[in-house]
C-alpha cells in the first residue's frame, strides 16, 4: 500500500499512505513559514533578555530593563498624586464659592466631578442627576436634608439609613400595614396631602384629612406639611415627589411606609472627592435653574 | 437501534444505567434540602428515560449481521442529532442573554433567569453540548474510517456519548438552580466533575483500543489531534477541578487553590480548553472532512507535523496572558505573552495547510456550500489565532482586556471556526452515515451558510467596535488629567452594538435551526444509497507496519 504517487496538479509526491481515500503530499515546509518561525522566536528571545521571564529556584530573571509592574504602578500613583496635589489642596482649603470663582479649579471640579458622579452616584440618581422613581432628583429645589454644600458633604459622608455609626436616619411608618390608620383613612389623608400642592375647593373630606394629618403626619412633616430638614422629612407642599404624587403611589407610601437608603461614602471617597461632588452638584443645580 | 446490541450487551447497558440511576437516588435521598437533591432527581429522570429506551427492545432477537463487515455508526448518528439539538438550545439561550444585555428587563425578575445563571447555560450549551457532541460523534466516525477498523465494543461508545450528555444536563440544570463553582467554563460542581472523569477515561480507552485494532500502518493526522484533545482535556479537567466538597451530601465544594494560584490554574485550564477542546479536536475534524470533501491530498504532511507539535507545545504555556496587569508575577505574564506569539506560526500553518489543500478544488468551494463552510472555518481559524496572539501582547491587552473585544474574539473563533467546521462536517457526514444520496436540500445548506456567515460577521464587527470604543473610553483623560467618562457612559455607548450583536446571534441561530431541519429531512425522506468501500478491511489484507525492505 505504501506507493508514492505524484500529484499531477502540484508535481509533489504523496507520502505513500492512504486513509479512507485521503492522501498527503510530502511538500516541504514553505520558506515563509520557517522565516516567521524565526522572527517570532527571535522576538521572544529579545523579550526574554529584556523583561522578567524565567523562574529560577527562589527568584526569577529580572531582565536587562529591570522593569517590574508593581514598581511601575507605585511610581505612576505617586506621580499622579503629585500632579493633583496643587489643585486638590486648594479645593480642600477654599470654600465652595471660592472654588468656582477660580476658572482653573472650576474646570477641574467639572471634569472630575462628572466622572466621580458617573461612577458613584449615577447608578441611582441618573447620569443627569435628575433621579427616578424612588431616587431623589439632585437638580430640583427640594432637598430632604438641605442643599447647601456643607450639608451635602455631611450627607455624603454618613449616608442615609446606612451602616455608618453617625448615619442620618429617617423612616416613614407603615400607617396602613401597621394598623395605625384604616384603608379609608389612608385614602382620605392622601387626598388632603395632594391638596397641599394642588389646592382644591374646601370639602368635608379635606377637613377630615387635615385632622388625620395633624394627628399622624404633622410631627415630622410639620403643621403646614412643609417638611423638616432636621428629620429628613420631605416637603409635601411642593410639586416634587420622590415616590410619586398620584393616588396609587401616595396610597402605597402611606400604607407601607418608606425608608430610603443611601450609602456612606466616608471610607470610599476622599474628603477632596466628596467636596468636588458637593460643589459639582451645586453647579448642576444652578445650571438646571437657568 | 438498540436491537443491534446483543442480549448480553443490552443487559450490560441496562445494568450500567440502573447503577447510575441508583447514584441519582442516593443524591436525591442524602441531599434532601440541598440543591444536590434536585440534581439527584435530574439524574433519575435522565437514566429512567435511557432505561425505558433500552427496555423497549430488550427482548429483540440477537442481531445476525457480521460485525466485521461494517463500522459501528449508531452512536455517531445519535451524537450528530444531539449535537444539533444542543446547538439550537445553546444558541437560543445565547440569543436570550445577548438580548438581556441590550434590554435588561428581559430577565423577568425570576431567580433562575438572572444573567449569571443563564449565561453559563449558553457557554456550556454551545461548547460542551454542541461542540462536545459534535467532537465525540465525528471522532467515532473518523477513528474507525482512518483505522479501517470497527470499534472494539458496542456498549462503551454509548456509555461515552450518553454519559457525556448526562454531564451536560446536570451542568445546565445546576446553573439554573444556582449551582456553580465560579470557574469559567468549569462551573459544574464536584459530583458532576467526578462523573465526567469516568466518562472521559472511558472515551480515552475506547479511542486507544480502536487505534490498536487499526488496519493501517500509520496513524492519520486527524487522530493525533483527537487524541491530544482527549488526553489534555482530561489533565486540564482534573487539575482545575481539584476541590474538597464542603459535605458529601451537599453541592458546595472549595477549590484546592486560592488567590493568584487559583486564577493561574483557572486560566491555564481556560486557555487550554480553547486550545485542546475548541481547536485541537476541531482540527481533527478539518483534517478528515476537508480533504475528503475536496478530493485533494493534504497539501503538506511536513507542515502537519510542524503545526501539530507547535500547537501542542506552545499552547500549554499561553494561559497567563489572561492575567496581564494583575497580581500574577510579571515574569509569568512575559512567558505567557511570548509563547502566545510563538504559537502564531504553527496555528497559521494549520490554516494554511487547509487552504492550500483546496488548490485544485476551488471550483468546488464555489459550488458546494458544505466545502465552503470548511474553507471559511479555516479562514476564521487563521483570523482568530492571529487576533489571539496579538491580544496576548501586554500593551495591546491593556486596551482589549475586560472589553467586548474579548467577547468578539471568542465568537470569531467559536462561531466562525468551531461552529462552521462542525456544520460543514455534519453536512458532509450525514449522507454517509445514514446511507443517503445527498442532503435533503442543498439550497438549505446554502441558506445556512449565508445565515451563519452574515451572523458571524455582524456579531464580530459589533463587538470589535464596541470593545475598542469601550477600551478607549475607559482610558480617555480630560484636560485636567482626570478620566473623561464614567463606566455608565461607556455602557450607554455600547447599546447599539449590543442590539447588533443580538441580531447577529439571531441569524446564526436561524441557520442552526435550518441545519437541524435539513438533517432530519435527509434521514426521513432521502432515498438510500450505499457509499463505496465504507467498511473495515480485514486485518490479513494489510501489510506489516514496518515494510520488510524499502
């Protein structure tokens, strides 16, 4: 069976073997293949000489360039921190208005703040900071705990209902579920709450709602429903809603209660970064006002 | 089908099935309250179905045909059909997870449908379900043909095929229950891993015994590749899955490796799974079906040797390129990078050998979609091996790593190379296996080819774009030296490409459905036609392995 044949097309001989009709030519390996084998091996050899490559028993060949990725990173981090130092110290030292008055610093706040906000806050509050169902807008006039730079920085530091030992704490009771109010009473007081931002003609129902509100809600939201920033109780007289101001959302809120959650950033973002965020947010809000 | 087994073989098969069923019962009993209990029920159900199939022809008379006059093809036939069914399942789930990435609400808020559980169903479904069954089935065919010998045993091939599919079913159902050991492409837990070792050793024994019975003096190249696939996958599987079960009555286990050693072991496995599962075995397929279909001799036997030993030697070192710029020591990264580049020429030598083999048969490539499947597969093989070596270079990897470029690269290989060579081989094999004149519809093969090719091209281009944009966005600095984009913005920029990717996947899946339909119609409706000389030679007819004098 070992009969070598010549392939008429290529002129090459077969190896003389045949498997289920398949034969092989004994063509020699093309020069180009050997050339590229040589090139890739030469390249590898050069890299081996230059870079850390081969393990020895307790160490490894360091390479002529003495490059080490860990040292490279450490140097790069030191360098980057040095480059930041001049402006990050300024941001730490200056009050918010001072920062934005300096155009060079303002540019840094805008660029760094955009990225910090995108990677840390936008997941909940949205890239445009306009919030969404359950997550407050940071560009409107309504603030649970206060919207000045210092208050925002404190909220960032400790979070809301977070695991931080000094966390801000706020909870709305589940008035319906816990049996404090009947379902009808919940509906009535919901109508009253809606009338605070959207005035309705006086009616018996609203009077009853006002009574329920005074007895159950006013302690946190205030007699007039204007909220209380010390307690993180939202203003109910404005047009801004976190969980929605329609009948169904309001009923759910009053019936089941609410307890929003924001992480504490003290251990995750530096003071400078938090300050940049606070100033950045302030700017976004002013932009939205304009 | 089972009636071609003798009564002894049937009862042996039944005993094995019942033993596994008993194992399932034990898992269900001791694992009550743990996911392993549910897995026990999966095993019971699976083996019960196998048992019923066996019992249906249990009392049939012994077959009378002369075994030495034919190859044993029943397991190959079943394997081909199962492979195509897995292709539809795996690619269907792939389309789902791709759509989930574009429209996240498509997960319908159930625990089992979360991305992290469904994605491994896709990866295992296509790699092991489709690829694995295609490999096992074609290897059964090729090892017999190129040895001109029948398999030594009729129960063992069934054990390998059905046992392997039991592993696939345990794996896929386990993922949906949340069982995983968090090793990519090696997610199944310890009991499934142990079972696969048993099946794999049986596979190795079967292959070696068939080769030992060969009536050809030399072993054909395809067999080298299949053997490398079987042997190295066994080693990879065993080492990477070394673990201590938290309890023998629970699914959870703890890996024998920790920290960076764990990462290195995982990617040594992961990369060589690509090398020896997704490359070596499929090169075996290519080396048989391409010259067979083209009717041309292999371009160069010497090139085959160069590329085989090059691939086998260099691939094993390359895994650490998955861990560039990580806690892995720098010198391991350099080794991985340089060996990945040295690997390029042997890989291209295989692709080149395949394409040069087509010289003198290009008119067939033009006219015959089956051969065109194989030709394009070889092109994509060359393309993705070049891309792989390129991405393994550290600075390039700094841009490409963790981006969709990696996903695109994998799919250029998985769709363009692995799936296309499998489909081409299946179309070449089906008429031979079922003794049919031709495929039921050559137009459907042509349609499948264009669906698969356009699907792959759309997919890969979408991911190249997406990956490079992603990589660049992550490293773009603003005027003040801070990063310009947040991660979320890069996600939003990806959306159109994710939609395009899902479209590419849809086309590819449609092609697989056409393929399954075409194979089933061929089996059912095409007239019989016996291929020439498709039977083993008797051993007396061959000359001795070493000719007396030459």
